[in-house]
C-alpha cells in the first residue's frame, strides 16, 4: 500500500488518516483509522472509484461521518476535477459530489465544517491552458453533500499555486495560499470569508523572495500561528508568527521568527494548537536524508524546548500533517523513494508513518532510537 500526502482528522470520534496511493500503479484515495498509539488500525477503505488518478485528500469530521475532498486527473486528457464525499466511521459511502461543473479544471480543494455546513475552496483554471490565470473559488454544502450556494470566485492565485490551506475561526472560513499575481515573487495571501463578506489580506512583504506554502491556525483565545518557508535569507527556511488574529496583514503584525538555520531546504511547515500549546512540524534534511522535526511553543510563541527529530526514515520523509491528540500532537507523513520526475509518486515506494508527540518537552536523547536535533535557535527577523 503506497501512501502519499497524508491528511489527519482527530476528535472525539477518534483519529483517521487519508492519503492517495494504493497497492498498484494507480492512485486512489484511502482512509484508515489510527489508534491512540499512532498506529493504523483495521482495514483502509477506498474513497475514489479508481477510474481516474486521485490526489491530495483533505479530511475532516462531519456529524457522525468523515468528509474528504480531493481532485482527480483523467489520464487521457489531463483534466483535473475536484470532488468531495462523505463516509460513515466504518467506511460506508454516504454521498459523493463534484464541487462544480466537471468540465472545468479544478484542483487542490480544502474542506472545513462550520456548524451544520461544509465549506470548500479550490483552485480553478482553464481546461486548455495550463499556465492560464488561476482563481480561488468557494462553495457551501450541507453535510449530505447538497450544494447550498452557487460556486463563487473569491480570489486570484498563480498558475503555479500548488496548495491551499484552510481553518475555521468562529463562523469564518479562512483560506491561505501563496501567489505572485500582484507581487515580484510568490507571497502569502489570506482570504477571510464571513457570512456577510469576503476580505483579502497580504500576509508577507513584497520583497522579491518567494514565501511559500503558508499554514494558519487560530486557537479559541484568538491567537493565530502562521508558518511557511521562505527564501529571504538565501535558503529555504521555516518562519513563524504568533500573534492575535486581527493583527495579521496589518502594520502592527509582529516580525516573523526564523525557526531553522542550516544549509538544507527546510520545507512543508504545518501548525496545530492544543489549547494554549502550539505544535510546529516540518520536513528537513540536516543529516543528508529528509526527516520530520517538531517544536512546541507557548501561547505567545516562546519555544518550550529545542526542536526534535521524530522520524528515522529509510528513504525520505515527506511533508507532515499535524493535529491535536490527547495531551499532545499526532503527526503523519510518508517515507518515500521517488522516481525521477514523479511528483505524485505513482509507481514509487512510499509508507505511511505516524508519531504521537507529547505537548510537554521531552529530551529526544531519552527516546529509543531518537536523534538529537542540530543546534539551531530561532531568532527574530525584521
């Protein structure tokens, strides 16, 4: 079973992981339960029908169900189409639906639940011109997969915007991504969707250095954590801002803190709040092979201890997913050996990996088989 680009859902109903891959050279979406020790439990169930190549699931809990969004590629035409489906907790299909007209080119959907509604955003482009203008679209569904609104264009992206992330803050559905439509290089964008309005904010300076793959999460107290990787200092490094949500994108937004400082490419940073404790996970390769690291912070962004390597990959550890779990965080990723030019891993080997990490700091040297992280301290960046 090859598994790539894992997504996690954790909550009172349990813990589940979704990925794309499968036991052969195709690519389907799968979901499987994860037990309290961070191990896959039971059998995986397939979400997509296997007729097309399916990629990059985003998984959440609905009411007594699992909801996942993903996109598919038609092999003979290359057309991309975003879809969504609901399953009960035993893997029985409840409903499935396209997000919009399937003749359009749609990809990279993200899905979140607010009350009884399901909110979805995706990237849309011309079906014939791969480098045409990309736009961000939004739609609201019921938890039975019934559309409640028409698709709505909410923002501009770039043809090479490869990722959306989303979060919920009260009744607000918030989407973050990187784009270079109005700036010299890719910068960080946020779209704040409320029942009455859609607002856009630029979250990074137009400095000519690519700022990529933002992830934003807000805790119940309104404290936001924004992370991404940036080339502003000549190398891809992880940055973090912890601040009240309303300060993001304003003149009073605090300076970013640089988390990593080595010669390797530090990429794929994601954050999760567990109460007042923030977990930050990313992929890095200071030892030669790519591994997963985690660091925890208090509610104002002060580090609670050194970063920790939590993987021991036999190949390369890909971008992680992180969610709150009990008194800590569940982190998922895939250890892979990729074929050259194989962006989504079809035909390569890849194994799903999970690690539960306590929110309180532990000395990584006391963990069996753990390796101490290199000496790297965060420092404010103007």
